[in-house]
C-alpha cells in the first residue's frame, strides 16, 4: 500500500522523465520522509545511479526537517540515507565516484549525505557528535 501511495504522489509531483528510471523497489523511507516530490530531477537521477551501484537504500531525509542554514536539502538537491546492502564506507566511496555528486558526507550511525550542489565537499561526522562519542568513550573506561 505504501508503495502505491508513493507511486501516486510521485506521478503528481515529479516530471515523468525524472523518475522513469528510479528503482522504487530498492528505496525505502523512514516515516518522517514524505516522498521524493520535492527533489530536483538531477537529484533523482543521482539517486538512481547510486542505487544501481550500491543496492537498496533507506532515505532518512529529503527537503523537510532541520538542516544547516544554507543546506542543499532546502533546494531539493540533497538526501540523507542508510545503505542497506553495503557498508557506509563503500556507499561513501561509490557516491564520491559519481560524476553528478557535489557533497558527500557520513555521520556516526551509518548515515550518508549526498548532494548535487556546485561545490565538491566531503566530511565525516560532526564536531558535536565527535565530542559526544569522545565523552562516551571516556565514561566507559
């Protein structure tokens, strides 16, 4: 049923050429994600290319939610996801190898960010998250 609702919402919101090659059966969504209707066609093409390389993914964030002030998410050019059939490291390497990606980053917990922005950027983690993990490691000693 959820796939049917997704397909109907995609047909209403996204140009046919943009999602025609999108492998919907290999993409799942966390409950807070309302679909792919807010994404640019070039972002959808990048997702399709990425899924062809690494297998199924679970999208955790598209245009909604809270992001950095000038995030590519707000303009429909970025997604966050979890790879379901490969490691985070392999997913990051595959994303960086794509010609269409601009920014690629990973966060603790297996989350990967990819965007089709103009700047090439890559990162791992987050200062606050690294500090929290460092504090947690100190407590365990």
